[in-house]
């Protein structure tokens, strides 16, 4: 049996030495959920991200979830995940915190937006529109509605061309003094610099509101956008995807 933990529980101190911004900022802001197995394994989840620590125990893996990204900085968990056929390993990229140089780079990029595109703040109608399309569905982040999005202080912007939604950026998660960047561009409009425009806009607005935009790249495309925006890569690391349902 797993035991759910309060996010202030001292057992979660095991994550404090981790380099992942998402873990440390998430626990500080007390968002997500955590649980402990009888073997001493600990899981901490934010959205589709599941962070694993302590003793290896597959009973930590929740049931009835269609998709997860599993991450651990511990060798025992990494070895276990690599051995399991149901997990697909891939590489993610962690980045340093943005600084004034990042902000200056973003301002230069934002000045290059073509007049053929309209950059707007995310609104209730565009939030719903993003939910309806597969390529943009992740822009809603962990928020159940646009009112929840606004209530929690999230930021978002969209790009239209001839009233067609072609790209968006949002706060996948909101921490106390930071936010996690999520970008999506319509497949037919990729490789046109729109991801950089969207990222630059969110970073600039985040700085204005006193929130650090955190970047953790899911793939090389996201990595290249972060580098172009002035972020410095700290490390590449192994992560694992799961797409089946678990029965505990």
C-alpha cells in the first residue's frame, strides 16, 4: 500500500539535493502530490511528470494514467527503468535560470515578428481552442479551466495567421516565483521562428511580473529554441515515457 504525504513532510527532503528546478520549485510552492511505499520508495508528481526516489518499488507507479514522464536522479531507479520493456528512454535537457542577457536576447527576437502574424494574450476563447487541437492541447498545462489558469497567475500568448491559431506558449505550472514554459506550434508552421517569438514574449512578461521562466527541454527542437533565447544548458539527462495503464 502507498501512503500519501503532505508536501511539507520531512521525507521529501530527499529531493532537495536534486538539480531539477521542477522538483525543488514545485515542492517549495506545494503543488502536485507525493506518496510513500512500504519499501521506502517516494514518488512526487506534477502533471504528467513523476519523480522517483528512495527504494525501488513498482507499486509507486499510479494506475489509470495514460501517459507519464518518469525521472529520477538516483542510479537504482535509473537502472530499474532501463530494464523495463514498458518504458521508453529518451534524453531531456536541463537549463540554468534565465538572466539579463536572456532578457536582452528575447527582446531582440521579439522585434522580428512579421506583420503577417498576430501575437495576442491567451484568452478564454483561445484557451478552449488550444484544448480542442491535439498539437496545442498541452498548453492548458495542469489547469482545468481558463479561470483556474488566471486565478493561479499563469501567463500565456498565442499567434494567429489569418485568424488561424498557429502557435502558443503558456505556463505549464506556476510556482511561487517562477513558471514552467510550454510551447506548441502547428506542424504546418514549424521552423519559421514562431517558437522563439512565443518563448521570448513569455520570458519578457515573466520578468516584468517577477517570475523566473524555467526551461526544461523535452527534445532537441526545444533545446535549440532555449539556446537561441539565451538559456545555458546545464546537462542532458535520461527520462522515460510510459503509455500503458498500470494496476497496483
